[in-house]
């Protein structure tokens, strides 16, 4: 398909409640949207690195500039017939996975519309519904957190993820486990600790967690392998898995027993599908994470999660969880599976952003027609 037109939009989406993690706090989510056009067909996609370079080295304003100045001119007017070809055209640019994902994701949505096939069908997925978990950032108090968990348990979420950082760690976890002895929990450290904290993680073994997500440095594989040797709880990698090469290294080093795959972090859906296959071959289960995207971006995560080796409930949430008004024209909603578990169904058409909301939330925009 020929890329006839490219539009880029940098948005700020206000959150209902601040998102607090080990790397900081966000009151609004900064994200970049891309519109690709080929002939009479267009497609929107999203990549959400957040406002500051704290989750990863990338951030929204930098992504927007990189996409506009370097990536869009590389792709505009070109015939691109596969995700692999798009990745090759951008390969000489080092890193910038979120920026590469922006165009890769949009290419896949465009292909889906041209072929009139949902993304999960293009990838050969056999499922049309998957379970989702619940997820809580750092709250104002442990009592606030316990009340939220109680509601999630009553709604039968199959697992709950808790943000974990110095000062909001073992005491919080002890209170949660005492109140909910049989619930499946895991913690997400967002790179907040170092290998010298191994004794802390050995104590955490007592809480019988499903996993510890990204306990050590965002770019580390070696120390995670060392930590996994001295603790019983499975280590899950997130930030460290930003390319297929690093996934191969993590498998070889035995750095993790679970893998969190976020399309934006790994350079797009092309790489995400390949990474899923790689971990499946290695016998390492995966799950899909998100970056608090609008429903336009989160719907891509839904489609990806339909693949077979995404066996742990996904981090996919209804729009109403974080936003009073979703940017997308169709908000994301959860369903309930036949056995009563919160779930999400496959999406036939990735929703465009709503024009009025897009205009209201836009910080800056660019079009190749300007």
C-alpha cells in the first residue's frame, strides 16, 4: 500500500485520578496519534510514552518531533506492503521504539481496513474474548487501596496488580494480603529497586505473589537473572523488553519467567507479535500491558491479547476507569465471560478519535499536506 498522507497529533488527556508509580506521577496522559491515508482509506493509531522520559527514555514531545522530522518523511509516498518492510525502512534510526510503534501500529490498522479483516484475524488468533485483571497505582492511604481491592474482588477480577515503590512496599503488601488471603496479586516495581535489595524480595516470597514485575533497572537483563536465582516468586520483565534482540537475550539469560508485552514499548505490533511467538517457543507465558492509552490505542492491545500465549489476564481497562471522556469515538468497555469473569471482546474496527474531543485535547499537530 502507498502512504499518501500522514497526520500527527500530540494530545493531553486529563485523568480522573493521578497515576502514581515508582517513576513519578501523571495528572494527564500525553500521547501521540498518527493518521495514515492510502487512496480513499485512512486509519488512526496511537503511541503513548507519557509526558516525561521517566518510564522510558522517550517522551511525548520528543516522539512528536522525531515522528514529524524523521520518520514521516521516510515513509511518506512509499509503497509498504508489510510490517517487516516498515520496520526495515526505520531500522537505521536507533532506538525510538515508541516513535516506530506509532507508524507500525497505524500501518496495521490501515491494512486491517483495506482487507476488511480484524487485526486478530490477520494474525491467526483463535480467541474472540480474553480475561482482564485490575490494576491500582499508589493511593493516598492503604485504607483507600483496600476499599478498591474489595470492589475488584466482588467483581471477580481474576488477578490484581499493585504498584510498589519505596515507602509503599512491604507494609502495604502485608495489609493487602492479610485482608485478601486468597486473591491473586502481583506487584509492579517500575524499576524502583536494585539487586542490593534482594533481601527485600526474598521476604516478598512469603506473600505468594503471581510475579514481581520489573523490580530492577529499566534497561537491565543480567541483574534480573541474578535476582530470579535467589527468589521463588517469578520475575516478569516489562521495560527491559524493548526489542526482539533483548527478548532473545532475556530468554538465554533466564532473566524472567513471565513477559509483559506492550506494543508501543517494543516498536509496534509487528514486533509484538514476533515477541509473543518467541516467548511461546521458549515456554514463557506472556500478558499484554498498556500505557493508559485512549480507546484508539487500547483497542490495539485488545486485538494483540487474543493470541494464544497471552495466558495471564491483561492490563486492559474500560475507558471510564481513567477518563471522564475518552478521546476515541467509541469508548472501551468490559464484558463478563460465561463464567462471570471481567473480560474484553475482540474489536472488529479500531475506533478513530472523536473530532471534537481531539481538537479539545490537542497540544500540537502536523499534516504532510501543510
